[in-house]
C-alpha cells in the first residue's frame, strides 16, 4: 500500500511539470530514458575520443528522445547524439562554433558539476551547460525534483554548487497556486 501511494504521488508530481520552452516536458522525456545524463556523457566521450564537454541535454528530435552531448574540439563543436533509452549512437555533427575559451576556463568537468548540483538538489539531471559569465566559467545544471524544475549554478573552477532555484516558469506556476 505504501509503495502504491509513493508511486501515485510521484506520478502526480511528474504530471504537474509544464513544458519548458524549447525543451519539451522533462518529466515525460525522463520517463523514456534508460540512462542518466552522466552515463550518457560517459558513452559519448568514448565516441568523441577528445574534447571537453560543454553541453549535455535530453531532448526530443524528430520524434525520438535523445541525449545530445557537445564537445569543444579546438574551434569547433562535435556533437554526439545517443538514443536516451539504449545509449546507442544515433548521429554526430560538427558545428562551426568556438567554445574553446569556455573549455579552457573549466577546471571541473560537466559530470563533476552534475554530481555537485545533485548533492544540493537531489533529483534527475536532464541538462547541463557550461558558459562564461563575466569571464568566469560556470555550469548550469537543470534538475527535475518533486515534479519541479530547478536550476543549480556550479562554479566551473571550484566545483561548488550554488543554491537551487526554481525555473522562472515554475515560479510563475507556484505563484498562481498561492494566490488561489
């Protein structure tokens, strides 16, 4: 009985997540995965052979749920797409995008940042992106927890995770609920 109640609560909470702009519904996408974001990065790293991960995301592309992992390789970005359920490679692409400054500034990996963020806010990470903010590297990790999407910023040099924040779309929904 207790297990059924926990499962029902989780399903209700997951169903309350709104579709995020350009990302799809993370709860629905996460239901279709067979590996974590960190596991997908590990598999993609073997395929890419070189480079620094600068972005990893769970997304739906052409009706298929995939993990898209981007590696800075010199002045280009090499993207590896994996089937989110099986981890099999479904494509690669090289883009003329220079993320070398971000890659060079990072002292912690995206996987380390995901782990640090999950220590602050347990849940399921589905997106991580490294970027330079005022010349300093940071990695933004998005986590689904308790049916809500949180953003955790991790210092790209020290690996220290900041305070989890609700995504703006989640804050609006929460505010509407409180006014009623």
